C-alpha cells in the first residue's frame, strides 16, 4: 500500500515543475553513482584476477618453509608420505639464496633458485620462457634461465652466450671478512640457456638453476632443502591438505597457502578496493542531498493529502513510511538503471575492448573486467542505506504535519 502511494506521487504531475526536475536529478545522481561503482569495482576485479594469475605462475598452491633459519630437513620417508597425502598432486624441492651474477664488467644481485626436475609439474614457469629453452643442467655443468630484466641488466643474450656467467654465493658457516669480502663467497661458472617473462617483480629478481648445483655451492646435506613447493589436485581441499602436512611435519615448519605467501600484496589490493569504494560512494552522498531536497518539496506539495490521510485515520508511522517508500522508489529506479548502464559498459569493454592500456608493455592491451555478485550486492546495499538516510528527515517532517482541515 505504501509503495502504491509512493508510485502515484512519483509519476503524478506536480504543481511546480522544479519538483519534477529535482526528483530526476536525484535519480540521475543515483544512476551515475551506481554505474560508476559497479564499473570501477568490476575493472578492479579484472586487474586483481590478472595479478593473481601472474603470481600463480610462480607461487604454488602450498609451500613448506622453516619457522627459523633458511633450510629444512626432510627424510626420504617423510617425502614419500608427503606425496601420498590426499589432495597433493605433485611437489618440488627447492633452495633459494641471494647471489651475485657477473658478466664481464656488468653485475647484478639476484635471487638464485635451485629446483628439481618436478618443478615443471608444480608451476608453469617453463611455459613462460620467451627466449631459448628451459634447461637447468646438472651439478657439474649448471645452466640458468634468467628473468628478462636480469638478462638486460647483464647485457647478455641468454640463448647465445658464448661464455658463462660467474656466480658468487655465500659460503655456509663462513664469517664475513671485512678486508676481503670475496673470501666469504664461493664462486663458479653458470651457463645461460634462456630467459623467462612473467611479471616485473620476478623478471628483475629471479634466476632458475638446478637444485644439485645449489646444494653443492651452499654445502647442504643430502636431506637439506630450502623448502617444498606443492601443487594440489583438482579435488584437493587447501585447508585440509595444509592441516595434514602440518600434522606430518610438526611445528618446526610453516605450511603457507598462496595467499599467505603473498599476504602483503593481497592485503594492499583489498585496501585499494575499499578506498575506491569509499571515494566513489561520495557520488551517492551527493544523490542523497538532492533526494532530501526532492522529498522535502514533495512533502510541501502534498500537505493537503497528508492531512486528508490523517483525518481518515492514518497514523504518523504510516505517513512516514509512505515518504520513506518514495525515497526507496527514487533510489530503486536509479539503482536499476545504473546497474543496466554498468552492465552495458562492461559488456562493450569485454567485447570490443573500447578502452586500451597505453604503453604497450602490459600483459594485456585493454582494461580487464570481471563481474562479482558480491559487488552488486554491496552497491545495492549502499544505495538502500543512502535512500533510507535521505528519506528519513523529510518523512519525519511529513509525519509531523498537523491536521488543519477547513470547510
């Protein structure tokens, strides 16, 4: 019943044209605010998915690392048990350490990561080799796959290098010799086989080689590793597998999910999304002010109607609910129209790639878009809250009208 009154007031002709104009201005503001929020949040979702997919190329579903120190001890029996845990598709043993790479006069600090033959089963790094081939060599003749940023820093063609690079790694247990720091490092030749391109953070930081070479250079024991990177099967439950591995290995080891391995990145992305939501919600605040003006003028317009309704027995609560319903009606029309506009814009962007990314150095050349149901619910919930707050004062004023009927 309240919405019938509200709909009648919404579509009826007003004595003052300004009331109609202000009402449609408030609807337009809700349309713009709703469409802006949905479009920007959907684009942000697209970028978030893109970043996560790039990081998923390098980071595995789970990773076992030591709570203290740089290495872990895992026996062959423990590794067999680990591989047999339901949900574990494959695992790879790795060792990572900072190193100095030198090519003649050019040199750079890198993270040298030694991996075993199963590494290609837990990541897709081999598929991202853009130059040369994914070849890591063996303990005595190690090969390396460089990030393209490191390849540029060393001024080298990784697939055509005639001479090996010189790699320097810290000696295990060696104390820093201030007078001659090089005495604290072990050095060897490292041949290049190719270069990968994933994402700038990795391309400028990592070099891949074989695990046996790394263990020899760092003087590690047979059962000593830097960590275990694990890929889950399609039906593997991340939390359950994480608990099973923690139970198997004990509290001396951390079992990190992909989110936990990049917790800082994901937290910042979520914070950015909430900041964007807060800023764009200001458009709806502007809509609220225009809605207050529109409803206040409507209350003045319908004073006689209010008095007639009260004379017929309508309570103050019923009068107040009618005008709150009017505010919800304005917001609903704006929200539905804004959602339709946002859907059309996002569909056009996905289909025709209307807005391109400038610079030509990105993985994709257009703004990505991804719809999420929770974003629609968040925006619609925001519109409902704004509509209620904007309607409350004019509705309260309408309910307070005194009955002054005259013959």
